[in-house]
């Protein structure tokens, strides 16, 4: 199996610890599940207390149980940062979260940018967006896209670094541009989720445009998508 010899790095462990937080007394999480240590839930009862060493042991056990989802479903080789990000993602959402998902399709086809964007849709608890999940997914997606060699990305001349929805020639199709790639928005719910995530991070809605295919702004957008300089 791909990635079966990979192990969580200190960076990935620190990411999980950051978002789970250390609690030595049992508490109920955002959906009412009794939790202790670094997000440990198995066998936790009200009033239970543990030591920090026990919390770390629970964390090691939980990572082993959740990472099996990566070994089972991901068929392409991941780099260390991608692996760490997905371990954190699984730790929060469960070992089988990738099964039959669009996210898994993007990962196994090595569409990394789309995969990172898809990860950021997993921000709901009991049908509501939680800011903590929005922030956690943002950190995980950024780590997922970070080069293992930590080389800074080169910004090309003329590159637009904005998110927007747009239509062309007043046609019904709505497109989403994330600053690097474009995809067709297939359903109104998808547009709402993308906008809700953007608004939670930026405090405003994603801009919307209607462009004429013969106009200069649309030509500029195409140049950016095609990675041309202008």
C-alpha cells in the first residue's frame, strides 16, 4: 500500500495538539461527546481525569487507528506535509472520512489544489458551520499544499490572487476562481458552502462578476489561468 511506511512528523503532531488542545479532565465536545486529553473519546466517562503522559499515550493510539484510512484509501504517494495534514484531518473526522468522497478522487488524481479546497468544506457540526473547524481546515489545507522542501512559491507577473464567482456572456453556468484554477459550480449548495467558508475567513461574501467573453478582463483572467504573463 502507498504511504504505509510513513509516520506522523513532529509538525503534524503539533498541529493535532494545537487544535485538539490538552484537557486532563473529561469534557463534552461541540457535539456532546465525552472527550479527554488531545481529543480522545474511547472509554471516556464524566469526571474522568488523566495525566499528561496518559494524554500522549492516548494520542499515539488514536493516530494509529485513524491513519489506517489513509493507508486504505489513498493510492498515490504523499509527501510528509500532505500526510501530516491528512492525519490531522482524519483525527478530527474519523478513519473512514475519505471513503467514496470527492476529496479522495482529487487526492488519488493528484489534483492537490482541488483537494485542499475540498478539505475546507468539512466545517459543519450538527448542520452548522463552526469557526473552529473553519480555522482548523485552513491550517490543514495550507500544510497539505506546503512543499516538503519549504520552497517559497513564485508569484508570476500579472497573477490575480483573489476568489470570485463569475458568469460569461450572461449564461446560466457559474464558475469559481480561487486565484489559481477555475471550476464549474455544479450545484447551488456548493456555491453556498464556498461562500460560507470564504465569509468566515474574510468577513465578506465572495465577489461575483459577469464578463463578456470579448472583454479585456475576461482575457486577463484566461491569461492568469493559463499561467501567461501580461
